[in-house]
C-alpha cells in the first residue's frame, strides 16, 4: 500500500473518531470543559481543530470559540444568502431570550449572595433558591415573573414547580447540565460565557436596543 493511501486511511479513521464531536457541533452544540470534558480536551489540540475545519470547509462552516477559548461552537465561513437567512433567524431567537436570561443571571447573584456572575463549573441547587425565595417576598415575585416569561413557560403558581421549569429550560438550552438525573443539582456550562460575550458584542458593536429594554440592574451585570 502506498504512503498516500496510508495517509488517506489514517485521515478517514481520524474523522470517524471525531464523528460524535462533529455531530454535536453540527447540531448546534456548545463544547466546554463542563459539558464534554473529553471533547473539549480534543479541541485544545491544533491538529484536531485543523482536521475539523478541513471537514467543515465544504459545508461553509468553521470551528469558532469565544474570546477566552472556554467554549467552542460552529460559525459560518462565508455569509452567503442562505447563511444570512439562518443567522438572522438564530439571532432573532437569541435576542428574544436575552432579557429573561439576564434576569436569571441577576437573580442568581442576588438570591445566592454572589459577588460575580454565574461561571462555568458553578454548582446551582434549586433548593437553595427555594429557601431564599420563601424568606424574601421580593425575590419570590421576581422568580414568578421570570418563570412565567414565554422563554421559561411555567404555568404553575407553585414555587417548586416554577423552579423546576426554569432549571429544565436552562438545561435544554445548554446553559446547565444535570450530572445525575436523580440528584437535584446543576452545573453551569461554558455556554454562559458565550451568552455574556454576545450581549457585550450587541451592546458595544451592533447598537441593538438591549440596553434600552433591560433594567439598570441588568445593565450593571455587564
């Protein structure tokens, strides 16, 4: 077998090994050290990133990351008409969820008495929110407004059910993972860094009306 053939076989095997990672990325996944430690470790290797980009090039996609490199995701390589249409839909969906997500970040800070924003690796427990909201009517009312926001979509007037729905939606959107389904604690993923970077980009570069709509307390988060 020629050397060229051997190289082709090795390259094909390499892509097969990266198959699950590519599937996650193409499905819109965000890869960080919390959500998928092994995949994130692979993406720290330049050779792996180059192989993935070579595979994605014919699909008009490329591997991207946030400024800190704490989370990886796919971006468009060239913004043709189809890419622009899909990107516009994605941005509209994201902007629609920004305000409730910013409110949630602020609620985490205040309810749990934290100095900074929730960060990848932070552990959050619904029980902690429940006990603090029960003792603070203001927090209780804010949680109720947040839970019934269309993004979270709670239909219940019970605190525990509202919290369950909020955490469920955050898990579904990739901002949290639940390591053990039978244990009620969640871990913040690197997608939260992507969200914060996106809000700052919109505020600083795009001049979209996020600041005009957000309460001053939310603006102070960023």
